[in-house]
C-alpha cells in the first residue's frame, strides 16, 4: 500500500523510520514498522510505500463492514523519525479521516 503525503514546509527532509498502527472503523487493521531513506521534497507531495502485519481476524471484520459502506474512518497513530543533515527527531503521528471506498 502507498500513502501519499504533502510537505507544506519550504525545506526538504529525510524520512528514516515509521512505527504506525492503522485502524479502519475503530478496528486495528495492522501494524507497520519500517526503516527508510526517503527524501521528502519541499512543498510537494511524496509517496511512502507501507507494508504491515495484518490481523486477519480484524481484516475479515473490516471487509464485511466496508462492503456495506461507501466511506470508512481511517485512523493512523504512532511515530515517525525525520530529519536533515543526519540529525533525526521522532514525531508523533495522529491522523484520522473519512475516506471513500470504491471497489469498481
């Protein structure tokens, strides 16, 4: 899965690590823990490829709910490590939003 982000800052950064929990409609879908070396451009969108360990029981539960809804609530919590010039700092991630689901 790819996640698309936007860097509103007037300077670029480097993404080094992510530790994220992904929830769909309040149910834990999985955990992602990855080391990166991704350049984040200034004032541009960028893509982060995400791999995660999925809880299959919760995946089935989310699949059934998603089939009957056109929108899902996605929540991502955890931390990322970003920096510049080999100085990296961890920042919390706490995102929640409604996303359209289109299977066709």
